[in-house]
């Protein structure tokens, strides 16, 4: 089942986006099944759960942190995390930078942007995003690489609304790239799209889709 689901989604998203298998709350055996089907990118939303799974599974898996992140948890994944999708403050970036330095590495990050029309708690608005990038320009963090943006659309059946929200993230991405990353090759990723909306997300320019229940079943 899992192998067939992964194959189907990969066919749908094509060459432009990569599939992150969101495995939060799922047991190791199911992740191993996905791994055996060729899946190498996994997404988790809790640091300790991700670290426990990292210990038990093959080391060529790339682990993506997609959930809201508290500063005091960064140290538990700083040695191995491949990409943090959920950075929403300069303070958090400073902590990640420090923990990355302790581990003699750079940590890849996406800045989470609030694009939904409904009330959700996390993510930067456009003003805060630009302010953060301006601050980063003036005081660079050497152990951080900003790879792009992440966003979550409204949880709704209204596909026009979802599409508009994804379009707004893509526009913001283009604006950031043109303002702060000209001539740089690091700012290339837009993480958008989940089980219910990844096909729309890919049409609107997503490069990373985060899919859980359509691979592993409902939680
Ligand atoms: C859980 C989660 C997903 C995956 O959700 P599905 O609807 O199961 O595909 C994607 N992104 C984030 C941030 C999540 O927390």
C-alpha cells in the first residue's frame, strides 16, 4: 500500500517537486516500509520523536522538521536534521546557528510564512519576513542557510482560496529572491502542499510537498 501511494504521488508531482513523507505519529515499521520503497525524505513535527526515529533507521534518510519549534529543542536534532521548515523568528535562527556551529555544520532552514485566511498561530507575515531578511543581511549567521519559504494553506474545500494562498506564497518567494538573494544559489525552495492540496501546490510552484495521510493513512 505505502509503496503504491508513494509511486502514485511521485507520478503526480513530476520533476519539479520532491516528496516529503510526513511520518509523525507513525511507527518505525511503516517508515521502514516507505524506505524500502525508495523514500528518503521524511518529515516529523516533534523533535524528540524525530531523534528517536533517526537513531533506529538507516542513516541516508534526510530528516525534515516541519512542526512548530521551541528553541530549547534545537540541540536534540542539530547534528542530523537536513532542513527545518518552520523558522518563524530571528531569535530562533540565532539558536539554530549556535547549535549548528557546535556541530561544525550548516543547517538549512526555510522561513515559515502565514498565508492562510483562517486563524492559525504560526508563521511570519510579509512585513515580518522582510524585516527578518533585512536583519540577516546586516548580521549574517554563518552556520545557517536560508533555502526558501514554507507555508500552509487554509484547511478548506475552497480550492480557489487554496490556490490564491499558494500564489501569494510564490509571489512573496519571488520578491524575497529578487531583493535578498540575487546571484545566490541558495534560495530555491518553496515548501507547500499537503495530502489535500499538493496537486494545486505543485501547479503553483511548490518544490517540496509534505504528504502524510495520503501515504501512511489517517492519523
Ligand atoms: C501533518 C503535517 C503535514 C501532512 O499532513 P497530511 O494532511 O497528513 O498530508 C504537512 N505539513 C505540516 C506542517 C504538518 O504538520
